[in-house]
């Protein structure tokens, strides 16, 4: 199976996402439009880099520009930006509220994943969080037990998660 090739099937790259997000945020401040210099400042890159990147983003129909070389998101670009914002919020909430990851780390990790996770997986994650935080006694018990769980690795040969090689040990060795 060539699942790794799915990475290239994403509609936008991490860089394009950050350009769209910067344009979206600046547009909210300045009536929908963003200047190249402001985008560059927001992203911490040169105006020249932004201009080069905007050419391909514009060619893909994700932004439009005006006679003053300001840009704003096209409907397609806005839809992508809103989707990424929603997925980032889902991921950050899951990491922080369910897995108890720190605020700072959940911000970093959700940014890394936000444009890679599919809409169906994001929707299922929301349903799972709704279940875990619902009034359902079984759900509340699962969440409480998870938070109190003291993980002690069993023998990796008998572990239903690791299946013959300890994943925690592998993570520790690579950190």
C-alpha cells in the first residue's frame, strides 16, 4: 500500500495554508484585503518570498488581487482557510482537553497537523470528544479513568497496542 503518497494529494501545502491564514487574519483587520508587506511581516519572511508564493496561490484560484497589489481570499481560499481553522481548533481541543497536552505543545502540534487531517477524521474526533464530555456516565467514567491511568508497559509480546515491539521505548529512543 502506498499510503505515504496521500501526503502529496493534499489540496494545499503547509506553506500555502500559512499564507491563506495570514491573509484571512489580516483581511479581518483591514476590510478583507491584505498587503504583501503585512503578510510578510505576519509570516516572518521577505516581501519577495510572499510575492513569489502568491503567484502560485493566485494561479490556483485561492486569492484575488486588486490594482494596488493587495490580496484577499477567493471563496475557494476562504473555504480552505475556514476548514483549517476548524480542524486546528478540533485538534488543539483534543490534545489539550482529552490528552492533557500543554497549551503550548497543543498549539504547536495542532498547527503541524491541521492541514493534513481529513474532514471525516476531524468530524469523528469532534463526535468522540462530544461523547467523552457528555453527560453519559460511561463516557465520564472512561475519561476519568484515562486521566487517572498509570501506564505501566506490560511485556511487549503480550501488549495489545505494541504487538512485539514497545512503542513507548521507540518514542523515547527517538526523542
